[in-house]
C-alpha cells in the first residue's frame, strides 16, 4: 500500500522555501522511509521522472531521481530510482545543454532550460551512507531540476 500525496502547485509558499537538511538523528527512521515511499509512489502515479519533498509539502532536502522512457521523455534512459538525502552538487561541467523540462508543480507548461551537461553529486542514503555519484545528460538535468526545488526555484524561473 502506498500513499499518494497531493502536489503543491506554482505560487504556493512551500515551493519558495529553502528546504531544511535531514538531521543525523532522522536517518533510518520510519518517517524518513515512509516519506521516501510516498514520494516515489506519488511520482510514479503522476508519471514523473523526479520529485522533491517540498512538492508534497515537506520542506526537507529529499529528492528522487528516476529517469525512464515515458510519454513526455521518450528518449530518456532507464535507471533505478535513486533517493537522495541532502544532495549537493560538488562538481559540474562548464559545458551546458539546453533541454525541455516540465514539472508536476507547473502543469501544462514546458520550456527549454540550460543545465550543466555533467555533474557530480554528494548525497546520503536513507540510512545515512554518504554516496558520491556522477550523472550526465538527462539524469543530470533531473538532479539539477530537483535540487532547485530544495532551494525554492522552479524551472520557469530559469527560462
Ligand atoms: Zn519540478
């Protein structure tokens, strides 16, 4: 059983906040696991390829990145969904690429956004393990879009 959460829409205050980091004491807790499960279920139900906790009214630094082919992005590569806690871009290519983006919080609007082609992200697993991973192309775009949500920025502000 998965809980599907309502999605905050453009203009709502929760989408403009700087989300709070997940604290050391919150790793491995039931609530963090439940949040991650509900986030993923909500993302899948809306056919999204990524989601950030502020989009479900939880102003915490948790995102899910899940590139896969779908009606909106037929050429997207397939990857396992990755839940990232307290993600931080620690390196990025100077090369940028323009690509189309949409957002579950901005329905019926899409636009071309410039993003770094390659990034290296440091993040933590739900258990608090530190992970450093590099992404390029579409998955790198998703990570940048979702981290923007943690900093109160919507893609439409980058067009
Ligand atoms: Zn979004």
